[in-house]
C-alpha cells in the first residue's frame, strides 16, 4: 500500500453480502511505518449481509499507539476474493 492509495475522502461505503464467506477471510493491519500484519477474520453478524468482518485481538497486537490502516479481504465459497477499502484509525492517545 502506498500513501497515495488511501482515499482522502472515501465517500459512501456499500456493504458486500458475506453470506457465502468460507472461513478463510483476513484483515490486513498496516502502520504508517509500513509494518503489516495479516489477521484471521470472521463474519461479525451472521449471516453476513451487512458486510462486516472482525478480528478479536486477544494477543495485544494493537498495543502500539499511532495511525493504523485496515482492509478486509473476504474469501467466498466459490473462490471469489473481495477486497474492501482501506480504513484509517488512530489507536491510543
């Protein structure tokens, strides 16, 4: 991800129906310093029609304050891979 890949004004997000998500979805978490982690993700609200994936941090990966960027990557049962938009979040402070 390059800084220019991040939208300055992402506009309206349209949820993608994750009803056929196959259990192999991930969330990419990236810091400003280019540190990147791929995390397992699950559908937050079954059956997934709202398009929300989540990762519950039980290991403390987000104990580092600063700017993080997140992107969900959903894998569907037919092999289709859907990549979500990057979202910016400030952790801590």
